[in-house]
C-alpha cells in the first residue's frame, strides 16, 4: 500500500462521520489491559503462590523462647495471645471433629452426609480460595449446624509471611465466608499447625497478630494423619483417644483423595459414641461464647463481589489457556501451509517443470507515477524507470505538490510526460494517468520507489495469459539500516512475500502493492478506474479485479526498492492507515464470501485468511502475551520459555527459507527475537487501534509519510530504449540504473560508480 492525502469528502459525508479520538481508544485498551492483568495477578496469587500441601511440608521449626509456658502446656484453644495468653481445654468425654482445607466439591458433601446420618456437628476450617470456588458448600455447612473457622486464603505458612500478607490472608478469607454464608467467625487454625508444644517463636508472632485482629487460635490434640492416606484402620486408630480426655481431632475434607477419610469417619463416630464420647463443635467443646455471627449487608456484598471476581478470574484463565493453545496451533498451521505454498510456488515459477505464461510480452507499457511532494525521491524514481530494458511511456501526475515536484521533473529535461492537477488525492491522480496512458498495459509505481532495469519487462510477462488482469511485484526496503529498517525488511521478505506466494497459488490475491504493480488498462477502466472510498485503494482495486473474474498473480522477479518509515511515529501512521484501509476494503467486498468462481475464491480464501491471521490473531496476541507473563510468574516458567523458544525457532526457519527464496542475506534475522518483543507488539496495537476506529464508525484522516532521500539516482539524461522515441531526442542513452540498498549498519555508502549521487534529506517531511 502507499501513502496518500485525504480527499475533500462531500459535506454530507463529513456531517455523517463521527469522530473518536485515539485517546478514547487507548483509554479503553488500557482499562482492559489493566483489568485483565489485575485479574490474572489476583488469580495467580490465590491459586499458585502457595496452595494446599501436605501438613509436613513446612521445614524445621525454630526456638520457642517467646511462647508462654502456660500455652505450651495448656489447652488447644488459645485466646488473648497478644496480652495475657490463656488456653482452654476440651471437656472430658467430648470430641470436636475438625476438617481442614475445604470445602471440596467431591469430599465435603460426602463428609457432611456421614455427619448428618450420625447426627454429629463438626467444625470446618475453610480455605478462602476454596470458599470462592464452592460457596454453596459453605452455605450448606452453616445451614446444617456445623461451625466455620478460617484456614487462611491460600494456605501459606503464616510464620513465613510478612505481617501485611498475614492480614490480607485473614481478611480475604473472612470476606469470602461472609459472601458465601453471610457469617463471620473468630476461629482460626493456621496452616501446618499441630499441637501446642510444636509452636515456635515465629508461630507465636502469628498468634499474637491474629489475637490483635480478634481471632482465637484452635490447634489440635490428635492428628488422624489422613493426609498421608495410611488406610482406614490407621486413620481410625490415630483419631481414637487413649482415655476419656476431651480431644480436638484433626482431619481433612480437601487437598486430595479423601475416600479413606470418609470411610474412617463412618467407622469412627459410631465407635466413639459406643465408648461414651459425645461430639460437639469447637466452641461447645470448650464452653466458648458463640464465635460465628451474622455479618452486615456491606460485608456480605463485598464478599459476594470477591467471590465473583475470583470465579471470573478462573474463567478468564481457562479461556486464555484455550486461546493460547488455539493461537499456537493456528500459527503453526499457517507456517506449515505458507512454507509448503512457497516451495510449490517456486517450483512452478522457476523449476524444471515450470509453466510458461506464454509468448514473451514485448508491447510497450505506460508507467504512471502519482506524486505529491515527492521532490526527495522523484528523480531517482524517474531515472530508474528510464533505464528499463523494456519500452516504457512514463507519466508523472503531479497532484498539486507544493515542494516543486513537477518543476523538478521538468527541469531534468528527460523524456517524461508531466501532468499537473489540483490536489485531489492519489486515486484521482492514478485515474488521470490512466486516462492519459497510451498503452493497454500500465504499471503503477510510487514516487519514492525505484525499479531495477528488468522490473518492467519481468512484471508484464504474466499478461501473456489472457486470464491475468494484474500482477504484484516484489517490493523491497531500501533503507534497511538501523533496527527499525531491519525489522521492516524482515517483514517484507518473510511476511508479505510468503503470503503473496500463497495467495497466488490459491488465486485469491487481495493486494497488489502501490509500490510495484501492473494492470490491464481496460480492466481498470471497466471497473470505473481507481476507487477513492477506502484508504487502501490498492487493496480495494485488487479485490474488485478478483471479483470481476481476473486472475491476479505474484511475480517475485519484478523487484522495486521503496523507502520504509524510519521512525516509530511514521511507521505507526503508515501501518494504521494500511490496516484501517484493508478493513474498509474487506467490508466493502464482503459479498465475495457467498459468490462463486473467482469472487468466491477471494471471499472464502483471501478474506478468510485476512480475517483470521491479520485481524483476529493480532487481536488475541496481546492477551496471549499477557497470559505468557502470567505463566512465567505463576505456572511453569521452563515450559513457557520452551514454548516461546519453539515459536521463535519456527519463525527463524520461516525467515531463513523466505530469505533464501528472495536471494537475501540472512544476516538481519539475528534481530528476530527483538522483533518479537517490540515490533510485533507495535503491529498488534496497530490492528487493535484500527479495529476500534472501524467499530466506532470514525473516518481516519490521510496520514503524512516522511521521505528521507535514501534512494540513489544516476545523474545525467536517460534515453528511451527498445524502439520508443524519446520525447527530447537531444539526450544520450546512459548505462542501466541499478538501485543500491542502504547498508545494514545505517551508515552512508560511497556511490557505486561515477555519475551517482545521494540526494540530501528534504527540509520538511513529505507525504503521499
């Protein structure tokens, strides 16, 4: 695609057009990105930072000098730890069954069923993330008369956390319980705790902080050790008291397979009842005032909001995982298809069994050069065209330039027709050139592009096939020095050219680039000329030709050297317009989806490919990248890095093959990893911005394109060759012009041979 000025739209069109500033789009995108990142961070913290683990996974304990003696030798329920610590013993012949780590959707209901059948109440110390995932189970626990205690939000070892993290763990768990069951509880059991004599100084600091927050700590006196799954008989034996002293028995209703716990509980309760024990909740077992109370409406609503946020985060992570794998599969599929198509295209064009288009095309060609403020590069462009080894008629249409473009061309005194017109936009300039063209074959070239001597001859050879209506040439970046130029060079070779080979084989070419394209003049006139209703007139025109039944092909040997944007700002403006214009053209020609023949191929193959790989996949890419960062932080970083390296290797293989097909040195591919981090993200943002603009109904203004004067031009006159009389016979023929691409290091090169000069950069940015 090429740059152009905005035409003066009719007043009624301007009045109907709504303006949405890019700031609104960026604000919306930023809000979405921040919201998604926050949700992933919350979900990652709550599900992957700690998690439920076996009770023995805590490491060695430290000294217990700070733990009061009356606590070490006291009862399992500890109150007033921060002031005058005291404990409470369980009443004799009383068992308080406690279950940690739940609720679990499989095992908690089964345990509740056993307790209901035996008319026993217990105390459940719940984990906040489990509460948020299964709030209906917490509601059932409370509704059936059981007691709720908290077991932190993510099951960490509180002794190893900072004080602010401890407070967060307790507060969020309380909110989850308040949202699920409408109650609050003062009972706390720290994860990895056991009996009183196992407390160390770090544990005691946790109990002191919990006491200051209003909690009573509940330890245990007997550990059923069901977390080890030692067998039903062993669990029953571990939970059975040695005498008649009251006990707080530790069991689990989550954290793994608890089938042994369910079976053991069914045997334990009747046995202990037969031995004269009664069962009670923790508070009833020690004679404590009711620790569970209803919450206010505000806390209940906050708890509900927390639960919904966490549940939404789970769904988002699941969806992102599906999208990431889908995007990866689609990308791999695309790479395989494109590489196979490129290989087949090369064999059809240059292999031993390559097919000829037909007899050589030798008829003269009209070359149309639309120009608006192209003084920086127009001389190089014109001289390269005059050096063609095919008879050409050159028509420069000056579209109201203000920098003396037309005067410069005329001052060269070369056999070139110059047509001046008031500024009306590039489509109008092309139509003017079409009307003035003498020959049936026309080549369109931008004013910032130079041809090789055989480019015109090569690009018109496919017209030997009467089905061919247009030919796409091979546009190459001339100013590929510097990182940005190198990245665009890679994109042109690996992205654009590989896709064109695929489109050629599938007979659904969506775009003949404005930098180098050839057409049948009558085919364009039959369409009414070049349309100006989209910002991508080249894409619009190509799609119209396909729908009219013409074959559009790619001729990789027809090379043209064009200037690429040399700044991120200029690149953004160019690609934003390209993408937005492509969306316009796709919408305009959406009817091809249901048509037959050549139009149907464009619709179902070409438009489908563009929609999938140039719209939908880029829209998903930033989300996938955010999820990849999430995976590095919270999942398996080795696997994530491995997947990224595999994707990079795939890109490198595509790059090496594409560079080989184009006869390019593979040196620039060393920057491919950096391109994935920077350039690729920029292109994705361009697509997102373009889609926002299209959906909002805004009309994008014509963008400025800077010219840098990086094209080298031969000095002196050129003569027409191959039988075409020059417009001014007084000028001698010169050696053919060979364009010299800028060096990779961005440093200026000496002229390749006498007679060449490097024009200086323009004083002001040029556009078109």
